[in-house]
């Protein structure tokens, strides 16, 4: 079974002002002359963990991480103004031009898969390949699954804890109820709601309980941006039109991809990946039989490392054939 590459440090860090409100953090590690790969973290609002650098052979890849608007080391923290999917796509283009990259590989999981697909459908000529995990199509049924019809039935104990501070008359629209608390002026209520939101997601994310995932997601800095930004996006249908990512899948026709999804993913059920693979001809779907949603489950790590190695070899071979 493949394991993560050794820990590495960035060779370059910068902060880019992308509009009058937001400044985003961008770093590079690995080989400065290597194959550029842009890492798209989840959430939205989770921020980048340094461990994401370790999914790539540092001799092969030029590894680019960035914290999306309002999270991680980007500023201002948990800011919702001008924070939407189209703005994040614009930020990716700002990064690409700033780093003088003609085209790149996209690597993302969960919300990162959503953002990667949306970018690739807008700029297919700029994407060499995609490695996507835990596909999240942001359809109505996907939001309903996690906040109403599906996951609460699998994790009723965790769901009861999630809704216990929401009055019964507000539970028909749990997103709106949380949004009211996450954007209110009561800072104690906001922090409590943020922690409960992050705890609910963390408890559903792994096949086996993981204190590492739980501790990371409920860290106050992570939880506040994760909860506020996710709720903002989810209430707005991720700023996508209905079924946009499937309807526009034809734009991915010339982009090779590897889709990795845990069979027991309770955050983004497997049908997300199955439907995407059925309309994306050049994508290969790999179902990890003993995993849930989180990227650090052993089977997911193994599949992702194999995928980055495979794509690196394929693109190097294509480049050599063209020379």
C-alpha cells in the first residue's frame, strides 16, 4: 500500500490581493521546474493543511497550494462578502498568471472536486488532467442527503447533537437556522454553532472514528471559517445552476481524469462519482472499498498517491512524444 511522500517545506510563499476585500495565501513546493499541480482544498472554508503537499512526488511536481477566500492564511478570516464560486475561479486564474503557468493539473477533494470541475468546464484548454476525490456535485439531492434525508439516518446520535440547540419550529430548514446563528452578532452563539457544524461533518467523514480529523475540523480557527463559508455556499446552491457540473460535462471531453471515491462516503455518496464518470469519457472511476469521505483514510491515500504518480508519468510521456 502506498503512503504519503516525506514532509517538505515551501520554497515560495506569497499573498495576492484579489479584490478590495480579499487577500489569498499561495505557496509552492517541490520542483520549481516540475509539472504544475494546483491543490484545491475542501469545505468550502477548510483551508489547506501542509499534509496536502505529501500526495505528490516532489521531484516530479511543482506543488501549488492556496487558501481560498476567507480561510486558512487568507484574509479576512471567514469573510463572506465577494465569496462565491465564480470569484474562486477568478482567483485560480490570478494565481496561474502570477506564477506564469500555461496549463496545469488540478487535484481536489469534496468541495475541491466541485471547484475543479467548475474551473475546468470554464477553461478546459488550461487543464492537463484532473485527480478528484469524494465528488460533490452540489445538486439539491446532495444538500438534502447531508442535512435531511440521508446522513441523519445513518448518524442519528450525531444529528441529534447537531440540532439540539435549534428550536423545533426551525428544524424544517436547518441551513437557514444555522445561517442565522453563524452570521449573528452573538459571538458565543456563533462559535458554538461553528463547533457543532464542524463536529457533525467530522463525525460523518470517516469509515472509522478519527481523532485526527475530529481535532482538526473542530479547531476554532478552522471551524469558524468552515461553518460560516459552507453554510453561505450551501444556502446559495454553491453559486451553481441546477445540475451544472453534469450538464456541462461535455466540456471535459479532452481532459483525462482519475476519480477516487470511498464506497462508504456518507458526506458525498458514491452516486455523485458514478454519475460524473458516466458522462466524462476520459475519466477512470476508482471505488475504494474500505473508505468513507476523508482524504487521510489509508485506502484513499493509497489511491491518490497511485493517481498522482500515474498522471505524472502519463503527462511526461505525452510531452516527450511531442518533442
